[in-house]
């Protein structure tokens, strides 16, 4: 009887060993075998609180893995079972179970993007934020003041505070977090570059540099002209001349601007009318890009005090009002000297 029991136990042990060996061989073949997620791969949302066991069973239900226990073993043997991160993922066809777990542990979630365009104003920025389907919207009914308070900067005017760039983020990032990133990027740029500013700079604070940069951004789309434009404005500020720049006037008109600036607009008294008021406007007028900020901090040397658009996107620069007036006749009036009488007196003194 004892001998028969011993034989039975030995047989069971052998079978158990063979079964364990079979499982181990199956496991070894599983961990680096490509998974079939279809030709285009699969988008997968791992919700917060989902356990590894639930994930493995779900992948089994979807026909991705035959033995969910193997995925669980792999994660536990490598100490990854408690480190997977919730989020929206894309699994490429042919990735291995090992690579799948690496994605989940690294939080390699799907990324979406918003590009803040150089020269946008805050209203345009918020239009882009509000219309983005991948952000979690919490600011839909907030005023500008309330938005800045929500960002942790109460009392600050929002214009110009957000650095133009392309920002990537996972689905359901809050609009607040997105704006905080862009705000912090502009703050960091000014903090980094302000100490290295030109010693001849007329502006006295980083915020004044930001205002000047926004004007430079709106005045020219040519990278080669930014420092030259900044140089003109810097010298005008040093000489206490009015800046006389149309983009500030247009900003002051707000939503009433219809695309055409008129003589009466140049005479309308707003805080942003630099034909009427000396110095910088009270706030930036747009979101300046990095290059515009650097131009404002490092304006080109020279003696030019005026510029006029040539009509091809570039500008003609002049050191004297007489030379500037000739340039206005050539590039804006087509050589018709009589047209001088129809222009506002300050328009030629740009």
C-alpha cells in the first residue's frame, strides 16, 4: 500500500513538474512574441484604478493574448505590476508583451497638440483652447481676469504672457494645466534672456521688453528685420518720440476694427494709441515668439528712426523724416506727391 502511494505521489510530482515546465516554456515563448493588434494597431484607454489582472483579462477578451496569466507573471517577475499608469495608449501591431508593459509603465500615452501661433492675441489663444476636443475644459465661462486668477496670477493682464510654440499633451489634460505650461515657458524665456540684454536698451523691465517684443512681432513677418525694427523703436523710446505704430492702434480698437485702419482711428484716444501717447502701450498687444523677444532685448544698432512698408512684406528704413517722407511717396503713394495733403500729419512721422 505504501509503495503504491509512493508511486502515485512520484507520478503526480512528475506530472506537476512537466506541467510547470510546459507553462514555463509557454511563458518564455510569450514574453517576446509579437502581439496581433491589427494592421493599424489599437487605441487603448487604461482607466484609473484598472488592475493588471483586469487589463490582462480585457486583452484576452479582445483576442490579443491567449494566456493572460503570462502577462501577469511577466509584470510581477519584473516588478512592474504596480507601476502601470492610466491613460490613452496606442499599441502598434507586432509589439511584444514586454514592450507593451514598458509603454504602460513609462506612461507613453497618446499625445495631442495645440500650436500657439506667433502674433496671436489672447482671444485667439482662448478660441483655440476652447475648441480643442482633447482638453478637459474648466474655463469656458471665465473672464480674462478669472482665468489669470485660476492660473495663479491674479491681477495680471493675459496678453503676451504665453509663449508661442507647439505644446503636446495627453487627452483630458485640463485647459488650466495647458495654459500654465505656456505661461511658464514665457516666464522662463524672459528670466533666462533678460540678464544678457543689450546695455543700451531703453526698456527697464522684462515686462516692458515683452510689450516691445509684441509690437515687433506685429510689425514684421521677416526674421531678418526683427532686430532692425526693434532698433528703431528702441531709439525712439530713448529720444522720447512717439512710437506711432499701427498695430497698437488696431489693438486698442478691439473688436470694432474691421480690417482697415482709417484716419479717424489714428485720432481715437485709447491707451494703445501710440500716435497720441508717448512711450509703450500699457500691455503687450500679442503673443511674441522667441525671436521677437530676443530682438527686443538685442535691438540692432544704427541711426534709423523711421520705416515704411514696401508692399512686399519688407520695409524701407530711414534716419531722417525727410528721407522717410520720400520713402512714403515711393512705396505707399506711388510717387503721387499731391497725396501728402490727404494724410494725417502724424502718419508720415513713423
